[in-house]
């Protein structure tokens, strides 16, 4: 395993593995025994960065979520896991009532919600301090300053370490970070967005934003990350939910771009050269790319996890990386 440091403050920064494990469906679609086996294998391989959220996976049960955090809490206790494994969680998108969703009834990002939801996450996870806490989705109903100050209060109290944002417009991230910096408060240092080798379309309204896809990395966010190398990008959906390697998982309409066939051809060419799977090439491309990225992989078996773990040691040649980068 390889590692990198996230965060800048010596009091809160952490060293994490370059491959993160997503626990979204642990405790719901992925049963407890399988979830434990995956988690055990990940830690055995040197993995130290696990991702969840307070609303995972409400859509599987019709409830409000929390099953993933609860399973991770049970696993941590049963294995004696301490702060050697960094747990990242999110708040802001938990439905306020069963049968609703983050689209029509989200908890939001008020100072009150931030405090109360973080406390519930700590209880479910069995942690005195949340290592990394994200604002999951934007909340336009609450002044941004209130959100910034609400997160900062928890850091000051020592119940939260690092802060992050997911599925936010770049300008909203920058404005929040500017507010925090002006007030001498901790701000977002980790950004979690969808990024893969195939870029997603950003145009057209989505459920979260009428102005387009707010959750995927595009030119605006890429440019921002180049200008702010202290920020860490964590990418979800890195393997397109199996579409690179499974014929029964076709690409969605968001990948209907002229570049898609060209990039798929380049990906298959490099995979053939390396003897690796397309998934492994994608992960290697992300980990050591010009915008260093920590891929977040969601798996349902130990075999799938082992495939992803092998990508950590896959070194693409400069020629192979150039082939991938210039396939447009």
C-alpha cells in the first residue's frame, strides 16, 4: 500500500492510503459477514481510509440511513480498531423522515443540524472524534457563514478533525473557504466528487442542480485544484459502477460524449499492454495523475477489492499515460 497526507494543520492532518474503501451499502445490500470480510481484507492490505455517510443507505430500506455507520461501528468494536483507520462521513443529505429523500426533505447544513448530526454519527461509529466530516450537498436555505462556523465549532471542540465538501459548485467551495480563512477558522480541505477516466457530461439539469451536473469533476474544478495543491480530491464512482468491465452495466447517458469511444479504445489498448484490467488502469491513472486523486471504490466481494488493491502497484509508463491523456 502507498499513502498520502490529507490536511495541512499538524493537529488534524492524517496519512491515508491512496485507495479509499466505500462502505455505502454495508449493512444493507451487502450483508454483515461479507462487509466484515471486505473490511478485514482492506485493513490487512494496508488500507486506512474508509468512507461513509449518515444517510447510507436510506434508499435501500425506505428509512433515513445510518446502517453503514452502524455496521462500521460494530466492526470497529469487534476488531479493536482505533484511530489507525481514518473514517470519513458526511452530513446534510439525510432525509428528515422515512419515505422522503435528500431532494425533498434534507437535513441541511444549519449549525444546529451540523452539531446534532455529527453527534449521532459519532455515536453510530463509536468514535470520540470524526476524522473527516463532509458537507454532503449544498444547502441554499442557510447562510454560508453559518455552515462554515458550525463546522469550525466542532473542530475547535475536538469532535471533528478535517472538513470537506462534496457535490458543491466550485464557487461555493471557494466562498466557504474564503469566509473561513478571513475569520481564522478551519475550512474545507478535502473535496469528494465523481471522477473517472471517462468524463461525465456537465450540461443539462440534474436532481441536485438545474444548471447541470454539480457532482462531477469538470474544467472549473480541475483548474481550481491545480491552483490549490493543498486540497485533496477523493473521487467516487471511479469505476463507473462496473461499466468498464461488465457488459450488463452499460454506460449511462451522462457519458454520451464524442470522446467516449476514443478514450475507451485507449483504455483497452493500455490494459492489453500492461496485462491489467481496465478497472486497474483507471485507478492507476487517477492515483498518479496530474491531479492526484484518491479513488473511492465500492465493492461487494473480497475478489473485487483485491482487483482494486492490485492497481496501487500498477505503474503506467509515461508513454501509456500520454496515450490515455491525449485520447480525445
